[in-house]
């Protein structure tokens, strides 16, 4: 049964997955392309420190790609169920949790393709440049982080999609309520910033989105 | 229901209707908007507006100061008590007497354990700590070192810290101006950090990154373990020719490119020859012209201060006394006297501390990895709890 679900998930997501795989492979290579240009050391005014800054500036794109891939795969996992009113799931002789797990596993397997592609891209990028002795490359660590970030994004959106409309409505209401509270407090000049507090909790350890923040360094000291 | 509540409910019900249409897209949009919300936009202000604000702040400050002085006059002079612990004398305003009676012996023990030097300890002047925001004025005396004000609600640890740090500030002022540059802002800050079990300064980590990405040839050679290069980078002896001793041709060119088109330092032709044609003679000419204005040192003062910290630790008993009292012809001799070891040995220890402080790569920490893994498991488990029945 897992094979059938995986096959159907592949059919629904291959158009999204194709560009994702290409982007994941190309991104690490593009991030070092500038360093790779002949005479980089001659024209880069900041030398090694500049090299690190160049590499760091690509970090936002790694995080964005991981989030985008997670979203795309999670959306495609439940798209046909939503369109078909979840009749297919009801017709199957399996428990709900097992069905959800199959869907989740198929998404995770498909996500493995761009992650593998990212890792190969990072290895190739590092193989193509000469690093100063004082710097080190972290292609595997970066690929593991990319994998975790993609899986976190995928799991968050997958969990929301797996819920009912009412659940999604509740989550949306909480977020909307937070925005309204922020607006009212700001207007009243209360000096309290609930939105900042919540975003801070979500994006700093042990929040779920902490893996997206900080420095994504393919090359570091 | 108020009008506002009705509007809010209307918005939420419209939001819920939208959710039914495309829940994932909306959810995604909101989550991404939360995560990627830009920083508050800064409004620019003209110099004139800035001046007006500064002037208004100055007027406000003067008004408050006058009010304080008036209040201090009404209250009359504060009563100052003297607290002695061994040869250490602390003067405090009356409300702080009880607190300082407990704090002074603790601070004194910590100072004695750190300074280990009778001559040094004897040189510490009595310190005066006012209370209550410094609103009361006292006669100033050259024999008394002015400490910061201490709140009457401060706890014992805070008062002990203040006393130690004030003596640290006094210690720093005992040095001449050039020597002070080699000492961190407060040489006894480490004592406070150790006493309170606070994380120590990350200076060696910082120096590691500085050397690993150094823009000077001598800094890079130092990073590679060439100790004479470290000696030169740390400027233990004055460089005879910084332009060639600290930097190579590529470094000089980089610094000139970074500095942009020269203004009054060389000609535009020289700048072009240096940056575009890579002519080192032109680069060196421009570089020397710039050196006359301001020297770009191969390492920061943080590295210098870490070297003195290393010497102090190597020096053990009496190191602080030698730090203040030694009159050495060169910095290298001064460092050697403080450490009671050759300057090269101090550099060797300093270098090994720098290399040992290599920062962990930031790409993926164990905490981040495990945190993400746990969230994946938890959220996946939550997803499996979803119901098959739609509503």
C-alpha cells in the first residue's frame, strides 16, 4: 500500500519536485561561484573575511528553499484528499493513523531526493574551490541542517493539512488574534509586544523554527 | 456587543470563510509573514531635527540636575561612614553601612586572592560609594577614589561586584596612558565573572577568528603558528616599517581598494595603477601616505589585552604589583616582568590558548539538531491524531 501512496504522491508532486531538486543542487555551487572566479583573492578587498561574508549572505536562500520544499511536498500530500472530500481515505481498510503515517513517510521519502541533491551539490561546490588553511568546509553538516529544516517545514504544514478545516480555522484565529492584540496594544502605547515575543519563542531554541535561523555556513573557521 | 467587537467578529468570520476556501495557502502566508516580518523601518531625520532633539534633551537634563541639586541642599550633607577591612577602607553613605559592612570583607578576600601583592594592596586608595543615584554631593578628595553610586535596594553580591570592579578601575588608572591600552576595560572583571560563575569572556574565540581571517600577512603567519610573526603582530616592539613588515603586496592592494578613491593622500593615477594594474609601487606609496594618518594594526587591542591576561595568570603571586610598578623599556620587557617568564613563552601560551579556543562551527549545533528532530517527531505524532471525519 505504501508503494501505491508513494507512487501517487510522486505523480502529484513531480512538477514541484523537479525544480526543487535542481535548485537544491545548484544553490551551494552558486554560493561559491564568486570565490571560484579566477583571481578572487586578488580583487576581493576583504580577503578571507570577505569570503566568509559572501558565503554567509547565501544563508537566507538555504532556509527559504528548505521551507519552500517542505511546503510544496506537504501541500501535495493532502491535495487530492482535500479535492476528493477525503472519500478515498474513508474507503480504505486501514486505521487513520496508519494512513497518515504512509502519507507522511511518502512525503519524507520524496523530500529525500532534493536533500540528497543538496548534499551532492555542496560536496561538488567544496571540491571545486581551494580554501585557505584557516577555513574549513562543512558540506555534510549543512546538508543535515537543510534536511532537518525541510523536514520541520514539511511536518508543520503536513500536520496543519492533516487536520480539519475547523482546526485550521482555530490556528488561523489564534494568529489573527495575536495580530489584533499587537495592533491594539501598539495603539494604546502599552509597550508590550506579544507578536515579537511569540516569534522570538518560535525562532529561538527550543522553538520549532530555530533550525531556520542563525548562520548557514558552507565554509567557516 | 460593542461596535469594535462586532467588527472583530466579522473579520474573524470572514477569515474562517477564507480558511474553508484555501486553508493551507492562508496559513502558509501568515506563518511566513510572521517569520519574515521586516524590522521596523527607520525614519530618517535631518541634522537640524537631530540638533533640536539633542538641545531639548540637554534642557531636560539640566532641569533635572537643578532639581536634584535643590533637593540635596534641602536634605543637607549626607552622613558618611568608614568601613575598614584590614588595610582596605571603604567610605559609604549612611544607608549603605550595613550592606557594605558585609560586602567589604568578601570583596577584600577576593581582591587579596587575586592580587597576591602587599605593595599592590597597600596602594589601593580608600573608595567612596554614594547611595541613591548620586543625588547628594560630597567633598572630593585626591586621597579617595570615587566609586559608582549604589542603590539601597542592591543585594550583597551586587555590592561585592561593585567594590571589586571599582578597585579594578583604580588599578587601571595606576598605569600610564599607553600601558592602559594593553589592559582590558576592567582587569578585575574576570574575578567577578569567576565569583558569580558567569561565562568568561569569549576574547580568545574572537582572536581565533580575527587571526584566521586576518587581512595582514603577519597575522596569517601567526595563525599558522609562526611565533616571531605573533610577536610582530602583537607589536611587542615597534615595527620599523609597518607597510612591509605587517602586510604583503596583496594586503596593501586590498587595503587601498577598501579605502576607495584617495582624498588628499596620493593621486587618482596612483590609485588606478594600484587597484586596476596591481602596481605594488603605487600601492605602497598610497599605503604609506595612509599610514601617516592612521595605522591599520595587524591585530586588535583585544589580542593585546589577552596577552596581558595570560602574563598575569602566568605571573601568579605579585603579578598585579609588577604590572603596575614595573618600568620596562619595551612592552616585551614589561610582559616578561609581569609573567616572570620570557615574553616568547607568554606568546607561546597565548597562542595555544587562541588555537584551543577555536569556535564551534555554527552550521549545525547538537542542540539545534536534536531540537528540530524532537519537533519533527512531535508534530508527526500530532498529525497521526487527526480525524478521518471532515466537518
